């Protein structure tokens, strides 16, 4: 789930050129407890509004399959 603050914090990495060093120095990802997808205690432990919204949407749509997507640095570099 995109977060405007996360996008802002990733500007140095997203601007390219892409390298492992630049990734490790500038890639931002919030801590586990601040990630909407993180549910160590199950749905009853959802405290973030983003998590509750995501769970409500899943309850409403009842998706057959759900997965996460990560773009590799080589794919991101070739698309720019």
C-alpha cells in the first residue's frame, strides 16, 4: 500500500542510477509494526487505520488470491 511519506523518503533511491549501495543507503521501509500488511496478532490486533481499511476491503471483495509485488532494481532501471 503506497504511502506518501514513504515515497518522499525514497526519492533519493528512486531517482537512479540504481545500485546496491544506493539501495542500502537510501531505500526506506517502515518498521514492521508500521506496515499495514503486518498482522502478527491476526485481524483483531489491527491498529493502523490503513490495516483496518485493507481488511474491510478484503472482507467486502473476498479475493480468491492476494499477493505482494516487488519491482527489482533491474526492472525499475529498464523501465525509465
